[in-house]
């Protein structure tokens, strides 16, 4: 059972996940009634269909070229970046690019092999929600967002480096 | 002796201290969860590595960062205290300006890190697939040939890379080295990023080299950006790391370093990709303001030097003193002062090792003779950077009392050596016994003196922690059918500039451990017999004669000798 943490309300909190991952839209999308997340490559080929349907989001894999998602970002309800292994940091750069380069301001989710001890960094890279790996304790994981009270560098979470705040000196 | 001024290390702010303390708390919690069974070993692994904690052959190993090799006396006392309290009373200085402990209890690690934090030290990012401890010239700030003091830039980049959220899980480890002299002493050519600092039109700039490295695929770095103004260092390196993070290989551990990506794309294409990314970042919020550079640079002031005569003669001193001066004492920017290298390559301990008592003694000597400041070299020795020339005889005598006056710096027994198979779980073969056998073989000081300047590096496996690829003589431990064999390379040199760097060439089939001293001696004798005068160094003779000549000498058979093919 995987739990969901969201920061959309401000402080990180557990939430109910109402997005459905659609692995194979060609066969599964027709039957899906609610909010769906579809693979980026498929979405780019079916952009008009998805815009007409609404309630859709993009599923990005680590080797997807995030810039190609740009034409759809105005229409999506979520971008979900998959971690195949928690030690694969490509999703961190993908999130940073979505926020800082492509200007995406909606819900940005990390899912897959997402673990408690990565959450602090993932949030800094711009993620706003986190669907934890099976077996991760969501309630206990909330503490990890408080690991550090400041930062040495800017990323995509709006924190400024200590020196730019004047607390470095 | 009371300090006239605080030591010239980067002075932690409350914020810096808080970040290190919070890291200790975070790690203590991770270890506690692991011990309670809530955090699996494989999940803890990358977390502990980013805190310098390995699980080794006999138990854990903790690697503590000595940022860019700069250390205050009180910090060395802290390191001695940890060796005494948690370990068996010694530590090992590594080739990357770190210190490693090998004999402590896993569950003591949080307490060790807490003790380190009390002396403004840490083990943050000394391992793992992240930006590692940034290294530079051990004589930074005092060397007569220095163009730019690299310490402020090193500290700027240390802070920027500390807990970088985007680059915490790179394809592989990432090492940055910085040189501020024309004659590079930081081996920047064999780092993932090497920065050569220069002054151009009165302004500080950096030449950026990328994709150098040792290990399985030794490569000399390529120049991808010339004359980068210092304000843009962070954004440019951020661009390079983003390209690497997204495009570096993750399918094969041995092909994951940035050097493989640079090689696959070609340096020009890689540079173009970095430039394309950098175009978005240049002049953005990551641009370093003068005020922040100045704030950090203010930590690295000079001590209050006395006005002294630079000409100091020691005519009545014994030969042993003069021998030590010749090897250990280096020029200094300030008249009447010298930098002194303390060899950690004596007979009694493995190369780079020091006992807690020695660390305490060196800390006392740093307070007494060197304004409370020390350096750690990538050759695994220590340096007292601000010694009055007139104090040299007294310092020599005091070092001798602690077995720290070995006059072999830069000689064949100043062996650079990883811990090897005695301790390291990665090693294929032992390296310390090979080093000790070679030190015994070449123990005679007159012989060492005759051989002159030479570098001899030993790595216990292809990970190359002993930097054997850049040793004039390199020795690599290899595993053949579960036996330890040693491959010899010749002609390695990290060069005065990256353009001059050379990776050592394998001379031929490997040797059994017992053969190594004989083989090295044959190589050395071949040099002595063929050099053109005493001023021609080993490396120069090697370059003149070429590999074939030395290979023949190394494999020349004597009676009863077997060569493994």
C-alpha cells in the first residue's frame, strides 16, 4: 500500500490519491472515468483527444526529454515523475527544469521508488506531492521535511541560499 | 601558546554550524532506524555513504572531509580525540585530503559525527554519487608561485555543493580539484572537473577542464571553457552537472563517470551542451556576488608575520638536519618564513597513517610554530604552513621525538598508497605490505638521495585510490585466479598543466608480491645507469629512453626467478 503526501496545502500532509496511472492508454483510457495520468510520449501523439477529455496529467519516465512536455503543460492537472530507483537522480533535474525552465506551476508529483529520506531533496527540486513506495510509513515520513532549516543553494522551492538572506554572514 | 589571531580556516557561521548539527541529527536518526529494523541495509547504504560511512572488510570505515586540505590545530586535536575514543588510536590520511578511521563500532558513528561537528568538521559527501570533498594545493595562500589563492573558491563551491538537492544522486561520484599556481599541485587533469585559476586583465578567471579521472578508464581532462570569470563558476558548474545528471550513463557502474559521457560525445559536443544549458543560467541568481566572495575570502587572511631576514644559515647544524631541510622545507611568500612538510611515510606505520599521539603532537607544533594552522597533502603528508626559518632546528628536533622527521619527501619511500586489501573491501590485493617492502628495500638515505625525485604510487585495485596511473612508477594490485599479483606502470605524471599530464603505461605481465621490490629496483638501477647526469630525474630519463628500454630491464631474468605470464 503506498501513501500520498502533498504539500499543496502548505505543510506536508497525508492525502488521498485521486489520480489513476494509465499504463496503456490505447486500451485502458476509454474505460477510465476519473483523473488520469498518461505516458508523455502517448500524450504528445494524442494531445487534442486529451485536451477534449480534460482531467489528465503526464507520466514522465527518467529518460523522457522533459522539454517535449512544454506544449501540454497549460492543460495538465498534474505532472508525475517516476523514480524507478530512488538512487536515480534524473527525476530531480526533470522536476527542476519543469519548475524553473518550463514554468510549470501545477502539482508536480514524485512516484515509484520514493522513500522517506529523499523527500527533503525532492521537495527542494520542486515536487509538491509524493506517492511513497510500498511499505513506506507516510505519517513517520512527514518528519523528514524538517531535516534542514536552511539551504546553501537555490533550487526550485523558492528558498534562497543562506548568504543571499544575509544569515550566512 | 596563546593565539594572536584565530587560525585561518573558514570560520563557521551559526548557520554553518546549524547545518552540520542538523546533518548529525538526521544521520543519527537513520542509523537508529536501521538498528531498529525500520531502514533496510540497502536503503541505508547510499545514505551512509553520503556521510562517509563504508562497511569494509573488518567493519565500518569513516571518511572525514578535510575541506581543501586546510586544518586548524584544534581540529587535528579533535581528529586525534576521535581516534583515541572510538578507534584504536590512529587514522589514515587519504589521497583526497580526507582522513579515514577503520576500527570503530558502527553504532558509534553518530557520536563520532557529533564530536566532529564540535570542531567544525564533518563527513558530508565524502563518499556516494555526489560532489565530493573539493581538493587543492596544500601550499595555498603561501606558495611563492601562486597566482590566485584557491581557498575562497574552494569554500564557495563546498558550500554550494553541500546538500545540493538536485545533484545528490548523480550517475557516479564527482570530484572537483582547483589549482591557483602555474605549476599544478592539485592534479586537476585527473578530476571530473579541474579548475585552473588565473588572473586575466586584472580579474580572476578559471579555465575549466572536464572528464579527467583515474580508475578503470584513466583519462586526462579536456579544456571546455577558457577564462570563465569567477562570478559564473557556480552557474557554469551547475550547467555541467545538470547535463551529466540527465545524460550520464546509469546502466553500467563502470561507465557512469562524467569522463565516459565526455568521451562518448566528444569534448566539443559536451561543451556545447553545457553552454546551451548555461545560457539559461548565466547572470541569473546563481551568479556569485562580490560581497559573498569577500565574506568567504575574509576567513583566509594571513597570520601576523614578523619582519624577518630571509637569509638564515645553519652552518653548524648536523647533516641529518640539512637532509631534512632539503626534503621538507619549502619556500614561502613571506620573507623569513617557510612551509614544512611532515612526512607520514616513516618506517613504523603504513603510508599516510598517524597515531593519535602524533596528531596531538603535530597540533601542538602547529600552535607553537605555525600560527595554529596545518594542511593535508594529496601525497598523504602534513604541512605546517607558517614556520619561521629560524625555528627550523627546534621544529626538527621536536618532530624527531615523535618519529615525524623522516627526510624522504619526494623520494622513492614517500610512497602514495591506498589502504588496500588489509582493510578495504573493494581491493583485489594488499598494498601496505608492498609499500613497506619497498620502503625497506630503499631504506638507505644515500641511495634515496642518489635516486632523487620520483613518485611511486600503489593502488590495491583499479579504483585507483593510490593514484597509480599518475605515479612515475605505478603499482596496481590485481586478482588472478584468487592470487594477488601486481601490475607495474611507468611514466605517469599529472603534469605542470593538464596538457602535460600523462597516464602511466603498463610495462607487461604482472608480478607476484615477492618480486615487486626486485622489479622496482631493476627499474631504478636502469635509470641510474642511463641517466644523463644527476640532474636528469627518473621521469625525464624514462621519457628520453622510452618504455621498451625499461621493460627490458624490468623483465631481465636472474637465476631462479619466475615471471608470471
